[in-house]
C-alpha cells in the first residue's frame, strides 16, 4: 500500500509543479493588476494623468486581475492515455 502511494505521488509530481507555477503566475498577474489600479487612482487624484487614459488603465488592470484570478483557480490536468 505504501508503494502504491509513493508511486502515485511520483506520478503527480510534475502536475503539482505545474499547478504551483500556474498559481504563482496568477498571483503575479493579480498583484500587478491591483498595483496598476492603485497607481491609476493615485495619479488621477493628483491630476497628473491624462484623463483619457484613466479608463484604459482601469480596463487593463481589471483584465490583469481577472486573468490572475482565473490562473489562481485553474488546475492543470494532463490529457491523453494513462501511463503504465
């Protein structure tokens, strides 16, 4: 029974590494989007940003945050026939 568990964990090891990498990229995207939102808000409040750029920057930051959130909840599954 222990050998089967060890075999299953070694089979899933690359999948778990890919899942961790996807989640790290998701966190980076989410943090980048949040930082862009905050900086856009600060610059708009200080009136140093061109008003026409504000909606574009908010849209870009919201897209980054949505992509980051999607990567955070995504799971990688290898497709194809099971390996023997």
